[in-house]
C-alpha cells in the first residue's frame, strides 16, 4: 500500500475509533490499537478533517459538529425527497437542523437530479418560513435529548402533562424518539427515574432539559418497532390489543381501500359496496381524530366503548348545530 493510502486509511480509522469511544482515547491508546508509533498518531491528528478536541490528555470527537458522509442512488434520493416533503408539511416549528440537512442534500443532488434538488431546497425554505412557530426552547430541548440519546447520557427534564398538572422534575434516559403526524408532535421513549419504568413524553410538554453526567445503556431487548406494533400512532400498552371493527360506506370505500392504515388491518368488501375494516389496536382512543375525519361515512362496530364515545359526540354536534335541543356541554 502506498504511504498516502496508508495515511488516508489511518485517518479514517482514528475517526472511527473516536466515534466508537465517546469516553475518549489517549494518543497512546489509539497508537496501540492501530499498531503504529504514538508520534505517528500525533502527526495524523493535525491532518484530521473532523471536530476533535483534547481534554485531560484524552481525545474526543465533538459529535454535535461531526459531519456524516452519505451517498444516495437516484431512487434513494427520491425517497429522501418524499420524506422531506412529509417533514416540511408536518413540522409546525422552525427547525434549522432539518432545513440545513435538506439544503445539503439539495446541493449534493444538484448535478445528478436537478429537479429533485430544487424541491429539496424548497422544502428547506418551507421549514424556515417566518410563519412557522419560532420556539427556541423546544429546539434546545430536542437538541439536548438528541445528544443524550446519541451519547448514552441521562438528562434531567421538567415535564407537565397539562395546565392542571404541576411541573415535575426527574431523570430520563432516552431510548427512542418518534414523530407523530397527529397533533404534529414528537415523542421520546425511555426510562424515567423515579419510578425506574419505561415512559413516553411529548417533547412539546417538556419545559426544560439538561444533560447529566450519568450514563446509561439501552437494554438489548428494547425494540421500538415491536413496542409500537399495535399502536395507531405512539400509544402502546402491555395489555392485549383491542380488535377495532369499522364499516365504511360506499362513498369512501375506494379511498379507504387505497391506503394501508395499520399493519394488522384486514379489509373485506361487502356485497353492498361498503368495506368492513378490522385491526388490532393497542389504544383505540388514539384513533378518535382519524375517525372524526370520516364523519358519517364510518360506523364503529367494535369496541363498544369507542362506539359509545362517537355516538355521544354525534349528539353533542347535533345540539351544537341546533338539530337537537339542549347545550353542547350537556354530555361529559
């Protein structure tokens, strides 16, 4: 191997080692791992194109500023474009990190796929628009939890469920971060201490977050995909999932059949042109906004509790629009 190639490989190896060891490494430790002299590592460190710093004799990579190299095929680039469009339409807050990422992708694809590149840039502009909610505290909290997740460090968070609940402070170890199109929100899954149990927190309801020195390890048996298998969105439960059975009218049958709404769904076309839809859902209550959107074109057959709740809401609507006498608040 030529000297230049050897050096290039060694620089990549040094970067990889420092990424794999967030606790940092000394130059001597790096030299031993790569089988070279410490003086060689000392010279190579100065040639690294990465945000490296030294603290108490140990070398670290600043993960907040570390650039990740990614290459896409044309079809992969289109997938990124579709994801970017979803991101731009769902986000309700300005997120300069998301906008910067899309602009970098746009520049990278400019010569290979100029039309895709243009729309990625437009998506970035949409995320940056002044009409977007400017919430620097939310952005700081999201950055803190992202860094905690990446570094395996716990965070102290101050959280309140709603306006009637007091703000509570506790330690939190992030296991996973998941967006939800419903409510345009982002959720963090992880271990809350106390009570040392898995919890889910809506990031928009976190008032403050600070990194802690304590580290943590995500359990090997934690599987976010499995946890959310039966979730309609992000609600999960340790209980057996509930079978939800819906009947969609002829007017919307084709539209319903065009989309797979849940991984467990089963759809049957009835003789009258309606659709019978069934699925196993962890928390059927989470489906309410979606069900409301179909209005009178969907009937809940099971479970009975969900059917009763929609029936009660229909009565309140009838009162609200003066179809029935009374006041909308007559039913809880």
